[in-house]
C-alpha cells in the first residue's frame, strides 16, 4: 500500500491510497466466495461455477463493489494511522481506479483536529451567579409542599372555574366527521393547564355538572397529526365532575406532618438551609459554565463541518440509546415530534459545535499548563466507576483496555483544566 497526504483548507486533508493489484484480486476472490451461491450459471450447480464463468456471464464488475468494501476496510485504518493526522471524522471516499489486474486507488477526504489559539484563560472576569435564598424562595418551596399535600374536593354548587380539576367526556369532529384519537371518556382535565389545544379549556369555564356543550378550536399549523394541522374542529363535551384542590393550613400541625420539626418556624429554617445548599451547588455550576464559556469565547479555531456532523451523529446515537432504554424507538420519537433524522441533526449541530469548541480549548489549556492527572485521581475514578457498575476495579480496567484508560486520563485532564480556569477566574 502506498499513501499520499494532501492538506486542504479549513482543517481538511485528502489521503490518496493505492492498494496493490494482487490485494484487490484477492478481495475479488473473497467477495466471490461470500456470494457464489447467489449466482445461477447454466450447467453448474448453484455455488459451483468458477469465478471466470461468473465474470463472463454477469460482467467482470459484478463483484467490484463488495471487493472495494473489503479493500477499504482492510486498508483505510492503516493509512489513517500512517498519515500521522488526528482524524476527527468519517472518511469521504472516492474511488479513483478500480479495474481487475490494476492497483486499486481511492481517496479519503477527512477532517483534521484543528489547532487552537488560546486567548485569555487565566484570571477572566465573569459575573458571579446569585446563590442567595430569599423569603420568596422559601415561600415558594412551602407552597410546593403544601400543594403536594392537598386533597381534591368535589364541588357541586357552582360552575367550572379556572384552576378546577374536571372530569369530562368528549368527541372531536373535523368537517363533520369524527377523527381518530379525538374521543375520550372520564378524562381528567385541569382548567388552565393548557394541556388541550388552543382555547379548549377556557370554553368550559362557567359550565355546570351535567352540561353538554360544544367547543370550537383550531389545530396548530405544526400539529403532529398532519391530517389535522391547521384545521378547525368542533368538540362535543359533557361535564361530569368538578373538583377543587383544598390546601392544608401552613401552621405547626402542617410542619409536624410533613417534616421532623414541631413548629412551622423550625421547618422554615430547615427549608431555607436546604435551599441554600441546593442553590449554592447550582451557582457553582453556573459560575463554572460562565468561566468556561468566557475562556472558550476568547480562543480561536476553525472547526471543519464534518467534525461537527460526526459529533452531532454521536449525540443522536446517545439520544437513541436513552430512548430505547425507556422503551421508545428513536424513529417513533421522530414521528411524534414531526421531525426527520436530518432535521434533528441540524437542530443538534450548534450544541455539537459548542461541545467541540469547549473540549478543544480545555485540551489546549491542558497542554499549556502541563496538566496530567496523577495515579490517585485515576484510581479514584476507576473505583467510582466500579461502584457505579457494581464491578471490581480490576474488571473495570480490563473492560476499559489500553485505549479506554487513555481516554479516561484525557477526560480527567480536561476536568482538571476546567477546575484550573475556574480557580483562576475573578467572580465579580
């Protein structure tokens, strides 16, 4: 195999790879052995005809595609390593020469890891995130707990009001015809929740138990069911129940029921302390994000588009895996959201680019500050992974392998770089 490397603009490179003729011929033979049973040659039992007969009847190019894939799989990894480039995308392959008895020649256009020019990264100034807990914060938390401990009381002496929890029967019609999914019985609906389309809920206000009414709405233009999008609809609705949320009094008795404290005052103090702890953690995270964003914004680099696409594709794979673990296929999610895979990728690209920029800049800080995690830090991380996956530390090391352990150290170094720029920053 011979290799030529051509550096292109915008951190792209083109590898020209020439594979010897005999290696391509061997790939054709391998492709033939894998596929010979699908060729039907008169006078031969299926799979018994020689290669020459298959080429004569079907054309010499019949196995070129499979043979090319065999050669590509075998040669590209070696070529990529030999190039000495830090390749950060899938190769865009273009076959230059493919002919039996001649060298197989192809090009692979790839994105190369960009060089980063660091700007100011030590002592950057950012606005400090607010970590103060106000009385309003405490009141809001108490209201949340109060709401959690409420009970529903049936109301029979008044019509539906905003905030009520109703039980309804309904059936929807478009152009006078009932549509699929537009019917429900004993359906719980909170007025003002905006869980139904348009102004559906508001039209139930003032109606009494037993009332039957008509509700007119228009489906949104971007409604997931395309056959209904933008169309006016009429719903026939029957009010079956009206319930109102009854809140407990905020007093010492309430405090004793929902906490370990006997008085509301002591409970409020505990709520404030816990909110302060939570808000402190959130503020620390926000401060870190602001510092990192400032440092990344001060740096300059040119990120090739294929690198962004590769990261976005990785994000999609992660997202699909999480969806699958929750019992939802990714294509189903796309259908429900009304997006194509291409649209979803485009939506992710800005986030993918920001991830890349952050990683590259922090890697540059690692290099500039000679940051290297010590053995203790690596062991702590491996032990944490072992505890998380309920494995022994040695098992984790075995599963990681040499490449995984290298990646782990690089990730730890990046986190240490983040810690470094945050510690050096000025929060004002």
